[in-house]
């Protein structure tokens, strides 16, 4: 990246360090918040309109689940979004299967939160535990590659696992905790792992991992379309149909379920917390907080001044980071020196590896144009 003048959006807090491809208009507003306000805002909660849509979705889900043990499946991580989604199922009389994929990085608090929600809600629970030796080598390969998307193996395995479980139990609806009020702003170069790009995935595994893909579940774009069309499994994002505020939801879970706060966004996973709060801002100069705070500004949940004040502080505890490094290194089966070497290697994104971005983008755009007539 060539040296350039530092710029930050006048409306949100996205800047040209976190996103080197950011664009600003003549008013100093960036393309991310402009896209949110012009396009994404129409997909978030709209009084009466969203309420009616949600009622229609509930009818379809309950109808599809008639005479079946479950009418939907909810992936739970112990985090705010998935826990609140599970709560909504109880509130609206659904019969979900709560599902968790254990990749070996769960924190004690997240494990406790999952157990708390399962117990308090009284729903059935299923957990898939990944082969740690295989998964460790695959994720270690991503660390060695220096790509920012260390979480690609996890995200793909979660999606593959939940699709497989839904098909196994004959469930037609997946309820996801993903939401636009806190996740709508995400530059592609820092969040490419959400793409099911098996070309990039397999390339990194072949080049940097000691183990081949065997038992770890994966799903690419073809697999996703198989589940969507052949198995007729749909994904619903309930939090987009209600006036969802993450901070208020967190307080609700604490007061009503005894849920425990684990810290930052996605910090229910030890490796995710380390990567987003330390590695991304230090190595890649990408401050993950800016994406969440900018989405919350656009959603009217916080103001820009509040966000700027939060950004005055480092996203990690300097006193604890050395202990975290020791834990991460030991978990990966490498020395501290090796971990430091990988963290000091030149940063890379999906652009530095063979990928199917153009094909995947074309397929999704075509799909959305043809099939996304209304939200679900």
C-alpha cells in the first residue's frame, strides 16, 4: 500500500486504513455508510412492514414443521446474536433444534452461555465436535499463509455442519443470528471468509497445511445451492425483522437468563478474540470495531462521538496479550517464536491467492436478481 493521506468518514468511523479501497464523496462521506443508508436500511426493521413480514415467515416455518420434531434449527455460539435468536424462538412458539459446532476454540464463558440458554429455554441441543488434529493443521495453514481470513475454515465448517444437520432432521429453515444493524458494513478484503470460495480454501490447505481435508465439513457455492434447491432449506435472519439493538439484547439476556458477557464482538471464541482485537489491527491495520460501530451509527443506535471515544482505546489489553499468545501458540502446537514469525510476515488478503471471487459474485448477483423478490 502506498503512503497516502489519512482520511476518515465524516458520517461514520470507517477510514482508509481499515479499508484501503474506501471511497469518499464531496461531503467526506464514505461509500460504506452511503450504501447502508441508500440500500441496506430498506432491509432492516421497518415498523409494520417488517412486523407483517415476520408474521408471514412464522406461518411458513410452523407450516413446514408440522408433524416434524423441529420446525427450524438455530446455530448457537454463546454470543449475543445467536442467544437472542434462540430466545425469539421461545417467544414466538417455535420448536428449534439448537446446534453448535465445536472447533476447539470455545471460551469457558461461551460454553457456559450455550448451556444456560439450552437449559433455560428447554430446547433440544446437538453439538458437532470437529477433529481437532485435522482442524488445527488446516487453520494453522491459514495462519502460515498470512491471509487475514484466518476464520475461513471455521465459517465454512459451521455452514456445512448446520446444513448437514438440517438435512438430517428434515428441517427446512435455518435461523441465523446474522443481522444488518451491527454487521452490514464489512469491506471485502477483511471479510472475504464469508464467501464460500473453495478454490482459495483448497489452495491454502494444499500449500500450507500438513493434513489434507478429510473429516472437516466444507461447503462451497455448489454445495450451498444443493441445499437451497435440492433440499429446499432456507435461511432466515430474524433479527432483521425486529427493532434489534445489540446492547439492549445483551442486557436482556443477562437479566432474564443469567447470560454472561464475554467482551467484544465474536469474542466467544478465543482465536476470534485474539485475531480481531490484536492481529487484525496490529498486522493488517484493520480495526474490526470500526465496521460494527459504523453500522450502529447508521442504524441510529449510537452517535459518531460515542464511536470515536471508544476508538481512543486499544481493542486489546496489553497486559494480557502475551498470555494470549502463549495460549494460542500452545493450542496450535507451535512455539511463541513461530507464532511471532507468522504474525510478522507480510499481510495478505484474498487478492494474493487464486480465488473464484468473480464467479461467486456473478452467481450471487444473478441469484438475487432472479429469486430475491422479497426478504426472508
